[in-house]
C-alpha cells in the first residue's frame, strides 16, 4: 500500500507497471493456470485477483485498484455463453458498457482499463494479453493523474 | 390551474381517498416554493403551483415518516413522474395505494433549468389525474445530451482537471443522495463500515469513489430530474455524470429510465446480442 508516498521513481527509469487483473474462477483463472503449467512466460507485473465470476466484480474494485496504485486494470472472464453461472458475464458486459462511459466522462484514461474473455484453454491468449497490457502500460508510464488524486488530498 | 388543483385535492381529502397531499407551498411570492404535507381539507389553499416548483417531491414517497401519514396523493411534473415509474418497477411503492396528480408544465426555474431545454414530458405520463395543458414542442432527442456532448469535446486530461476542481469542493454532505428519489437504500454503501468500501473522508480520493458510486448506482435508473445538482451546496455539476450513463444506456441498449413501467431495467437484464466492441 504505497499510494500515500510519493512515487519512488518519477523519472520512470525503472518503472515497472503494476497491473491488477480481476479474473473469474472458472475460465480466466484456469487459463492463467494453464499458461503456468505450460511454462508460458509472461511479465510478472500482473497481480491476479480471483473472483467467482465477472458478474461479481463490483465496479468499486476497479476504482480501488487505481486508489491503491495500479497503473492498469484488467477484467477477464468466460466467453459469452460459457459462464459457469450461465449469465454472469452477460450482466458484467452490460455493466461495463455503461461504466466505461462514466469513467471516460470523468477523464480517466480508458487505455488503462482492459476487458477480455479468456477461457480455461487459452493459456496462450493470457500470455499475449498480459504481455500486451504490460508493454502498453510501460509506454504510458505510471498513472500519475490518479495517484495525485489519492495523495495530494 | 391552482384553483383546479385545490379542488381536486380537497375532494381527495374529503372523500378519504387519501390522507395526505404531498405538494408545494410558498410563504410569499418572492420565495421559492417548498414541500408541504397537507392532511386536512381546510389547508389545501396552502398549495401552490407555478413555474418555480422545481423540487422533485417523489423522494418523499419512500420516507418512513411520510408513509406514516397514510395514503398519499402527490403532485408531480412530467420529469418527476418518471421517478414514480422507476420506484414502481423496483417494488419500492405500491402504485395502487396512491394518487398521482400530474401538472402540465412548460419548464421550471428562473432561469429555466438545463433539463427543461430538452424536455419531452410537458404533460406527465402514467399519472392518475392531469391538471392543465402544456405547450408541447417536438424535441430533438440529441439535445438531451447537449451539455455532455459539449463537455466531451475536451481532451481526457482537460476532463480530469475539470473534475478534480469540481470534486475537490465536495464536503460529503450527501445532499445529492438525500434529495434523490431513487437513492432509497436503507443503508447506503457509503455508510457501511464493515468492510469499508471507500473512504468517507472529504478528500479527493474519497470524493472520486463516492461520486463514481453514486452515479453508477443510478445507472439506467436516473430519470434526470437534476435534483442532486440543485441540492449540491458546492455546486458540483453532477448532471454531467448522470447524463453520461444515461446516454450510454440509450445509445447501447435503447433504454431510458422511467418511460415504461413494464420495461426490463437495463442493469439486471441482458441480451446475448449486446455489443462488446471494447472486450478483446
């Protein structure tokens, strides 16, 4: 919980992006697990938080990730039609459609919030997604705007 | 109109159809009308109706102390009537146990409120009694989101700066929540402390979390009465946040809150055909 301290490396010479991934227990978590058992290498910048279902992911969790210093957030779950609870991901999809608009209006950088569907068989997709997000976030640099919100006040 | 309103209300109270009229009263002409709760036929002369009747009275329908007064009749404008539709859809009120008196309205406030510029509910829908006639002009649906569209022409950074200035002023009085007819939770997430969902301190961090939460808990529910914006002592333009979610619901799902009592709420239902261009 370093959000109260100034950023240790404002010059970004050694900037390592912090990425929070909220994943569903049944698909994406197993996909990430498969990536591990297949010895697929991906950047260690991602913090995986396992939840029962994408439908369970409260939008406050995304805000909280940024509050606690995340530079990017990933939300990932089962492909449409594959939800363990039959419709959790459909509900989530609808919710995020609206939520993204709200964050966009607030001036939150939408390039830092990612949504994917990754199944239990898509270890390689997990590897690609995490690599892409990490590289993209590394180029964008730390999310200073939100860190400022959480520190200055 | 006021005379007719008095007549209707007197009849309602005398016949015993309702026990309380939730309406507007005014101390003297210069002062803005305030909510009044009339329980006896002799008092109905205290009811007023004019273009200064800005408040959305439907917020009182779910209040315990008002419910204790008995079966209500409530005076609404076209915009307020939509809140009743949502409350009914969410099983918060027994629609058959109240009388809704709709006032035809050509806009309220001095100067006219922003919402009135794109109003398409001059004559209230889903009411029991309509009083008066309004001049109804066709409204270009895009005008509803004019303020937001203009705001969104700014860059992400400019918007970020704007909201930091705005939300910095928030003192977390929760007037926006109290005045909202659809913020009826007995225990608000902001008041829950086990676990704490977000900071309740009036700091920028907590204010962001609160205003994101407030706007999103009203996603697909906000009927755009703009009472939150009016009640805010810090003058924060909460209207823009409400508009952004409402516009998304209309564009993506063709849904507007409070129009159809039978419609499935946009959050809480889904279609397998929903667009998902943002999901990889």
